[in-house]
C-alpha cells in the first residue's frame, strides 16, 4: 500500500532542513519497524536474495526454516543451503548466478536445522528496484512437512490395499504351475511303480525337466511377491555406485551383446561412496537395465550418467527404447502394472521401495517411441548422518 504523504516528502528531500530531515528519518525508522513487525508475524518464510544468491533479507520464519543466523544476512548464499536451487533457475552451479528470471514454484527437502519439506515460490525482482542492474528474487517459503506426511500416509494405505490385490493375483499365478507340477509328479509316481525297462527312463527325464522348469517359474513369482510384501530393512555399508553398475552390466553382458546394445557409462567426476545395501542396490540397477534392454530393438543405446552435487549423487539411465505414454507414466510404480508379455509388474514397485528406504528418490521422464530417462538420487553419507542426528 502506497504512503502518498511520505512519497511527497521524499520527492522534495533536497529542500528539507536539518530539523525536518531528522523528523523524516524518525518516521522512516517507525515505518521500517512496523513493516518488520508485520513480516515477522507471518508464518511463511520471506527471503530476498540478490543476483548472486546472497540473502539480503529474511523474516523470522525464513530464518528459522533454513537455519540462518543474524550475521548471515548479506553474507550467506542461499545456494549453500539449497544446493540445486541455482540449477532450477538455469543458474551456474559454481557461482550461483542466474541466466534467466523465471517465476516458479517447487518443493525442496531440507535436512538442516531439522528435516523439513518446504514449498518454495520465487518471483524475480524488477532490476530497476533491485540492488544492482541484475536484479534478484523474492522467495516465499511454506513448511509443508505435515502435509507431505499426510500424503505419504495415504499413499501407504493405498499401497497396503494394492498389496492385498497383489496377493490375490499371485495366488492366481501360482495355480497353473502348481497344477502342472501335480500332474507330472503323478505321472512320475506311476512310471516309477511300473518301470521295468531302461527305455522308459528318457520319458521320465522329460517329465522331470518340465517339473524343474515350473519350479523355477514358481520360485521367481514367490521371490518377487515376498520382496514386495515383506521387504527387508537395508543392511547399510559403504558402496561404490559406479562399481555396482559395472558388476550388473557384466552379469547382463551376454544378453546385451545378443541384442547389439551399445553401453556408455559417463562419470563427471570422482563420486564418494554412499551407505546402502549392496544386494538391494544391485537389484535396482538390474531391474532398470533389464527393463531398458527389453524396451529396445537390436542396436539400441543405453547411457548411464553419474554426477554429484554437495548433497546427492545422481545416476541417470537413458535408453532409446519404445518409451512410455503420458497416460501410463503415472502407473509405472503400481503393483502388477506391466507392458511386457511375460512381466509380473513388480520390478518398478520394488525399485521405488528400495530407493525410498535408502533415503533416495527416483524420477522418470519418457516419450513414446523416443526413449526413457530414469534418474536415481542417492543422499551422500554426510546428509544421511545429519538426518539421523
């Protein structure tokens, strides 16, 4: 709201004598104190940053939300507390300087001074009223931690419901191989009783092979079911993610070679180790690479891109496969959703669960008939330590 009386005085400030100038200063001080009181009563955090990301102003809620201290104002860059924020506004990761001035809203996860989920709304300041010619941003921060927890509880309820439906589906899947096993075992039993000549042994072997194949199929269904219904808590140890990717690629080397798929692993710099369960993380990589491989025709390409920032390590799996349609993208993590004839629809559900239990995130971008990019986000060890503390 404009103060027209104050604007008139400021318009002829050069004509004021020392007495009136002193009155003006006192009035400005009262105005400033009033505005600070108003801003500090607002429950949302309000920040003003310059073009370099340096926090020039923060109200009481803003200071509390991101863990600022009084002497940080005018000194500390916001990028240090929210490392990937500079990239979100097309910034330079090394300097934090912006290249464009978008208005955008997003959610960020903060681990200091405590674990919070904050919705962040950024609006560029007009360069003419900023601190310099390059402008800055006004940022509104809203604590949505409880809202997120409520959403996660609803998701977990829906997940339990989906597990119940999953159990019914698994019971149906188990029926056919069990019937087949029963019939062939009965045949074996009768032939064993009547076996008089060695010539009949070949037929017996054939029935045994059928049984073995059905047992393996049954074992695979049960294994995936148990992993989805009774997930094991991760046994955390230091892991080299790129090394694990290479181990999985070596296991799948023959299949990848048969399909003439070109593999490229690109690591931007030295990646620190993470805390994770070796078997579970390898299973994540196996599922993703297997899915990518089966989505591509002969001569496809799979790129694995590894990078890091101050808080996370990112692994991106980019294939040139058939892609996922926009309407199906939201179903990828649902139990029993699959586009493969022989798929069980549990693989991506297990991947999402393992990433969540490791404190990580998974993001999927896909275009039909163009390919899919899946990004895994793993917290670095120091971030996990802060969360535990």
